[in-house]
């Protein structure tokens, strides 16, 4: 299959028309969103959704998020809309927040990996919403990377992973946020954070009251444990390089790595000078800047041929929680405290 590449910033009409035609034919199209690029297909079309799993090489027990452009599309997807979902939607949609509810019968079970729930999000990206509303159907989409690799925040990284596997990539420039959406489940008694992202825990609680944090956000799941979000089971976001996360001050980090031989330091802005080889992933006290850089930095480390990487650990406040959640998975939970 040849993969066509269109820039929606310069050829909007052509991009929308081609995307619509392919989506309604049951094909998969890579689209820009404000979080990361997505691999999108008609959420009502079971065969089309199966092609997403094939293109990504993703196990079918890892569910997808259904993307909508208007509130009115939500009714058809879920059994009922809990009040807290309405409140959060009012405040944070469109935006990087995914909410899980009981699934209606219209959504094929493959979208939700056989669960009785469905995850829904209204993206903030104008391009993403234009593609959804022009196509006229909600779009099921995971991140547009090969399963296990860092999520793509630029169209060129989508091309690296998806060339020859899907018919169309729509370039909408660099993603504003850089990590995936926050995922909160409303299928149980209390709201439960399954994945931290662009909307912080603090922001959620200011609207919805107490939100439980699933154990898997910060910890590795024990073997045989059931994941509330099946995606949490896999090593994820990993570059080719082997990563170790080192928790502690800059001083103790330097002390720890000083006799480690050949390695890259994945550090904060301004710290590069302390290491022979280093790449920074944002400002030390700014989780937002780290979120925007983390996946790019992981891919850049591969481009630079890094084999061993020691990473500085972010602070867990605000967006830092999302950054930490991705970083420890990319390291396969290899974390050292110094
Ligand atoms: P991605 O954005 O590529 O990481 O893929 C979507 C992620 O959303 C999955 O890996 C799950 O963690 C989560 N998710 C989607 N649907 C559900 C659901 N029904 N229940 C729990 N988690 C879900
Ligand atoms: Mg993903």
C-alpha cells in the first residue's frame, strides 16, 4: 500500500475530502490532534476498526478511544451520561480528557476490546474536529505509533511507523500537548483516574470532587493482576535505547552516573553541560514543557543512536504525573532512587 501525505494547514479542502472518502470506505487515516497523532477509523464500522489494530500491531485486548466533534454524538455511544461527565465535559471539552462510560449496543465490541464500556473524547484540535464533522461519524483512534513505541507528536514520526501500512497521513503540525489524554472511568462507583494526561488530577477534582488514582498509574501491575484499562499491562512508549529513571537531586544523579561509561543523560534544560552526551526534555519546574518534549526526546535518542540512557525524574505535580507515567513505562519500570 502507498501512503499519501497531505498537509491540512495548506490543503485543507483536499485533506478533508480525502479523509472523508477513505473513512467512509472503511479505511484508516492518521490525523493530528492536540495530544498526539491518532490512527482513526469509523467507530461504527467493525472491519475498519480491526484495520487499526492490524496497522499498529496492537493486541486486540487494548481498547480505543472514540473521538467526537459535538456533544450530540455522545448519546448514541453510551447507555447514559453521568452528571459528573456532563460537568467535566462542560469545563474541559473540547480538550485532552477521555471519559469512560457504559457502552451502547451501537459500538462494535472490538472498539472496547470486549469490555462493556466505551472511552470518549472531544479533541480540541480544530483539524481533528473538522475531520470528524466532515466525515459525519465518530472516529475510533489510538495513538498513531506502532504498538509499544513512543507516541508520535509530529507527522514525520507517524510516517516512520506507518509508511505502507495505511493509505493517508494528515499533517497538522506539531501537537500542542505532546502526551495522550487523561483517561477517567465513570463506570464504577467513584471516578477513577486510569491514565494521567493533558488535564491534571487537580483540575479534575476541582470539578468532579474526589477522583481515585488507579494503582497502575504509578506502579507496575503484578503478574496476573487485572487491569482496569487493559493498555496498562504492556511495556509502552519504549525507544530502542534502554532507559533507567534515576530519582533524586541533580547532584546525586551526577554522582550515580559518573562511572557509568558510555550513556546519554535525558535531563532538564541547562543541565546538558554536566554530561558528555545529553538531551533535555523541558524545564525542571514545568511539567507542561516536559510533556511537550518527552515523546520527541525518546525518538530523538534513537535517531542519535543512544544505547543506554539515564533519565532525570520529573516532579509528580500537575502535568508531571503524566510525564512520569510515560517515562517509567518507557523504562520498563527500571527506576532507581539515589
Ligand atoms: P492510546 O490513546 O493509544 O494509548 O489508546 C487508548 C487507551 O485508552 C487504551 O490504551 C486504554 O488505556 C484506554 N481506554 C480506552 N477505552 C477504554 C475502556 N473502555 N476502559 C478502560 N480503558 C480504556
Ligand atoms: Mg498509545
